[in-house]
C-alpha cells in the first residue's frame, strides 16, 4: 500500500493506492471517520454495474449505513441541474451536515460530487474513489471541483479537498482501452514536467503490457499522484507552480474546443498538445531536438490518435480569444528537458502555426 500526503493550508489528507483497495474501503474509512456518519455514494450506471456491489459490501461490512445515488453518465451531465437533482434527492434521503459523500467514478463524477459536497448544507465531507486513469492520476487530487456552463467548461466550481482519495488500480480493468490510454497521457505529462524516470518507464512500456502488470501500473499511478500532490501542496490555487500542470493543455484545450469536445478525449488532446509544446520548445531553442523527438515518439508510439485536421489559424485565433479572458498573454508551458518545464509567454505566432501544421502533418 502506498500513501501520498497532500498538504494545503487548511487541510491535510492522503491518497492511498493499492490493487484491490476498493474491498477494504470500509475499514479505511472506519479508521478515518468512525462509523457514525451516513455515507452517500454518487456514481454513474456503468461504474455502479461493475463496482457498486463490491464497494457497498465493503462499506456495510465495516458497519456503515450507506446508500447509493446515480447521476446520468457523461460530460454532458456535468452541470448545475445534476447537482440540484442530487441535492434534492439527498434531502429526501435524510442526508445531514455530518453526512459523507463518496464519488465513485471518473472525473465527471468526482467534479460533480465534489462541487455538491462543497455546497450541500454549506459543505459536507467528500471521499474520492476515482475509477478512470485520468481521475486516479489527476482529477481526484487537488481539490478542484466544478460543473460546466453553456458558455464554457468548469465555469462554476470551488476548491473542496476530499478527506481521503482511495485509488484501486484494479478497477481500471473494466475501462475501455481508449479511455485507459487517454488518461495515461496525463502521467506522461507528469513525467515531462518533473519525473524523468516515469517518462522513461512509459516510453519503454506498451499500454497492453501495462494493463496486465499491476505492479508497474501501481508505480506509475503513485508517481503521477506524487507529482500532482507536491505541486498542489506548494501552490494550492494555481498562481505559480500549479501552472506547470498545464503542459500540453494550451493547444490541447483549443483542439478540444475547436472540435466541439466530440473528436478527442481530453487526454488525447493533451497528447497532441504535448507534441506541439515539444515542437515549439525546440523551435524557440528551449529544448534540444533529440528530447523533442523523444516526447513526440512517446506520445505517438502507443497507437493512433484521432487526427488533427483543424485549421492552424483557427487554433491560433482561439488562443488569442482566450488570452483576453486571462491576463492578456498566451502562456505556454514548454519543456526545457525531460523532467523540467518553464512558462513562456512570448512565443511568436508563426511558431504556434508551424506547430499545429506539424500535428496535421503527423496526422496525415
Ligand atoms: N478537478 C480536476 O482537477 C480535474 C482535472 C482534470 C480533469 N477534470 C475533469 O474530469 C472529467 C473527465 O474525466 P474522465 O476522463 O474520467 O471522464 P468520465 O468521468 O466521463 O469517465 C469516462 C467514461 O468511463 C466510464 N468509466 C469510469 N470508470 C470506469 C470503470 N472503472 N470501468 C468502466 N467504465 C468506467 C464512465 O462511465 C464514462 O463513460 C472532465 O469533466 C474534466 O473537466 C477535472
Ligand atoms: Zn488534463
């Protein structure tokens, strides 16, 4: 069992990682919470079908009163009406201020349940049990919660850290290969940001092999969580270091938005974003060509990504439009080497256009 501590000014909590941990969640929570609190598990149908019974058995087996609530599956339901519907249901089930909510699912369930917990009766405790790679290595750590508005993603939200994050790599066995691989790009990102050993391992290991090798998978997840935990602990609200986590996300977000969030999974867009960042970094002489090629290769070796066919100009226009809503400059997180990144805000437009052209070329 691995324990990684996240420490922010008002709060310290652990992410606990172990294969098969879901079956021991009851004991884990008993030692943390006692058994007085009522537990309310929020999940989606595909996850409940695979893992709901096991979790509920573990909770009731440890002496908890636990109930399960479902929300509709998918990013489309990450919105205020879902939060409201769940809250109404919780009142009717008698959830009080001492209740503990448990998010069992991917990033969508985690964000919705975290946001719900931050505002229900002015705030109740939440436990995160992430069930996708993306949620295990990224979204369940750091306390960001939120929902989407029509105007954009994650525009409503709060910081609400969980009491504990329960990570069982075993639950990833039922995840589709595409989702698995997409989430793993966030781990590769962690490698480029600050963990060269993690990068090396991912560079050398095929996705198929990793899915079968729980020991390595556990190590990869723990490393990624550690990086995020360290960054969040030193910069909870994203003023400085936390921005490094946006590696690959500047162009990644623009690709997602330009294709109406239908063409790429988030991790896939970030993967292309990292290839672009490596290309840009080499073009502005921040990164040597060999390392830039290694990053591209590590992204592209694991199979085909959805192709980039968008116009480079449109991506640039989106970055410019975004910049008006930020501080007036486009920030790029660029690799300096594998394991070191830097924020750069004077990348010439022509270099950005060339980088997106390069993604189109690699797609053809
Ligand atoms: N809060 C943060 O810091 C943060 C960070 C990154 C991303 N996010 C958010 O995370 C969301 C994306 O999360 P995601 O990629 O996990 O998507 P998701 O939650 O929609 O899950 C993807 C799909 O996998 C299914 N699924 C989940 N676990 C499964 C399992 N074990 N077996 C079989 N199927 C399973 C889900 O039902 C869903 O269909 C986005 O809304 C994004 O904004 C939040
Ligand atoms: Zn991301």
